[in-house]
C-alpha cells in the first residue's frame, strides 16, 4: 500500500473522525472506503453519459404541444397493470 500526506480542513477532519468512530474503523480506512465509493460513482457516471448520448434527440420526434406530449407520456404510467 502506498502512503501519502493529505491536507484537510478542520471541519473535514472532525467529520472524518466522527464517521470513523461511527463505522469503527481508522480514519485512514474511512478515507480508503470513501475513495472506493467515489471511484465507483465516477465509473457509473461514464455509463450515465453513454445513456444520455444514446437517448439524445428524443425530443425532436415530438410534434406539437410539448405539455400535451408530456401528459401523454405520463398517462402511460397509469396504464400499467
């Protein structure tokens, strides 16, 4: 494992100390867990971008009144069994 020095604000350090006590782990372990969680969220952000790109332009297919189109889409939710 690689060691590093990390600078935190006093408020962040207080939060880190409190969360590590709550989770019953060291502050270093809390930082590692937080980093792992952040990396996981960032990875899913890439999938989110792919989905957004794949569905971009869907609004162009709608003709006429935008509110009516949205209301039709929402009405479909009520038609589910």
